[in-house]
């Protein structure tokens, strides 16, 4: 099977040499840095679990392109079942890691790119789809971890890309040669870019003819010359840098900027170059897929929130109090609603001309909008149940101190039978779930801003049909009021 082992994943990371800056310093082996390696550990689980018989059906599938079992993170959505299985896989991975495993962004861009390159070739007779299929075969055969580069830094958001005072506010083509193109710009919020092998870049918005140089999509290894990764600071870095504070250091997440400083892309890795009318379909398909993905990912995280809050309620001796149960029920409702919307978006998916299924946009965006509001409320309820020590807990170093450790063991215990250390571990997990800044922002802005979710939902809704329903039931005859 075309599946890497965990050790092979780490070997391939060590063989790469991306240009990376972390807290102002150039880092030669970023995958081994304390602020990066725990995110790599999350992605390693996508390789580890694919090897386990118990999880193999969820994490792998048959590829029609290469005739082998491949990672589901490289597989096309060739049926409604593929989309539903993805949601279930993501819930499981979130349960196991409580963090972000990155590869879903690449998976969603793979499927969006497959559809759009097919449609572009159909209209223009180009060879983008052939390029894309060959690329997809490569990543399937080698179990390549891919992330997507979509969100540009945008500059003045009131202006289109071509009207910016600085043309580099959106990634764009600056030169075309016989061998390929040269691109420049910067992508923001590039979660886990130093933990994967490749990036698929696409436009971030609808474009006009004036913006055709910004209508560009391509794929490259993350250590390509001219690609620069700049670590984005997040909360709780001291935990990772110090290697201490129990309950908080197994898995983590980082979200850097990725700069493209006159990067060369060979033509066989180019999937769009100037076809501006296909920018909107590409970003819309990707966004819908990724908002559907969030329903699986975040309901899995919601399971962990509920588990952490319920455990803290037990440790604090209030598990049977009625208002605690009410809050836990509200948290459970949030997770299950997102899960249901994502499954429904899969069930209502439609087969495109390319053979790949596109999710129902209205349901996918409804799931994401619900997450952006209600998941934050679930975090608040978890913190409310847990108690104030989540914000002022002494460190593990204090617990281990010969001078004062016995005091902490005495005063930080809860109900009989629960040690101070176990209670501290759970406090730290709650702290990570509730105050990890990149995680919290992902609940709100992941897959685009909330306003982008609302706009997509509005566009996917047939308002006239709904007005006709209401008028019919009210006994109002059809009329033209425009």
C-alpha cells in the first residue's frame, strides 16, 4: 500500500530544509524545534492510525488513479460515503489528539482543484487537469502530507488585488518563462506549514479581468527556494519551550506566515494562470469543503471539551449538581449539531462533471457559522465548570520542588482519591483548550471569516422560492413588485 509509517514521515521531514524563522531566529531543523515538533506529533498520528487495523477503514481508501489503498487525506471525494467517512475520520482524530492535524486543508484543496482544473480545461483546452492528475498520483503514491495556501494578507480590504498600492498583498504572477512562472506574495494563517511536505496554493477571492495575474494556483515542496516560513506566536508557548507543565505538552499547533519571495514554479506544477473567472469557483469549493471538514474536526474537539469539563466537575465534587449537567448537555448539543450539519452536507452533496462530489454549500456554511458562535459558548461553559484555578495554577516545577511541593499536593487536591497532580493535569488541558489563541481563532475564523460564511450561505439560498412558499400559504397571488 502507498502508506508511510510514522518513522518514514519523520525521516522525510528531516530530509527537508525549509527556510524558517522562529521568534526572530533562523532555524535549520524546524520540525525538531519545541514550538513545532508537537504539531508534527499530531500529523504523525494520521500516519500511525492508518497502519492500525482498528482505524484503517476510516483513514484509508481505494484510489482509482493508482489502484492502491491510499491515505484518505490524499483521496478524491468519489461518493457521498467518501465525504461522510471524512467527517467521521476527523472526529476520531480530534478525539485522539485534541489538536489540528493540518492535512484536511490539503485534502479539501485537492478536491476543489480537481474539479476546477477539469472545468478550466473543458473551456479553454488547457492542460491544467493533466498536471493536477499527475501531481495527485505523485502525492498518493508517496503519501505526501499537503496543506493549502489560500488566505492572502489582503492589505487594504476595500480594494481589489490589482488596485492595491503594494501589488504583493495578494500572491500573483510576476513573470512567465518558457519553463514556468515566478510568483510573489504572502499567505497568512498557514497552519502547520513546517510539518508537511507540500503546499497547494490558490486564490483567496473572486477576481476580475484586471486581477488576472492573481488568478494563480500551483503546488510546491515547502522547502522550495524563496518560500519563507515565519512562525506566528500563539498562547501558552512557555509550556512548549520549557517542556513542563503536565497535561499540556503532548500535542500543539502553530500558525505561521508563508512568504513567496520570487518563487519559481515549473509549468507542470501550475494549475491556474490567468483564468480569473475560475478563481471564485476554486475558493468557493475549497471553502465549502473546509467548512464541512470543520464540523467533523470541531465536534471531535467538543467531545474533549465535554470530557475535560465533566472530569473537572467530578474532581471538584459537583458532578451531580443540576446546573453542571445542564451546562454539559448544552456543550454536547453544540458538538452533535456541527456533526449533524457536516454529515447532512455530505448526504446532500452532488456529483460534478469531473466525477468528484461537491458538498451542499448551505449546510456546510451553516455548520461553520454555528461553530463560530456556539463553540465559543461551549468553551465558556467548560471554563465555568472547571473553576478559576485554570487561570492561576502554579507550575509543575513548583509541584516538583523539594521545598514547597508537599504544600501543593496538600492544597491542590480535590475530592478524596484524586491526586493534586491529576487535578493539575486536567486544569492544564482545560487551559490549552480554552486559551490556546490559534485554536480559539480557528473556531471563529477557520475556513474564512464569519462574514464570508454568511455570504456563502446567502448565495446558496433560494430566497425567491421561500417567498413563493410564504405567499402561497398566505393566499397571495403572484405579483411583480419591482
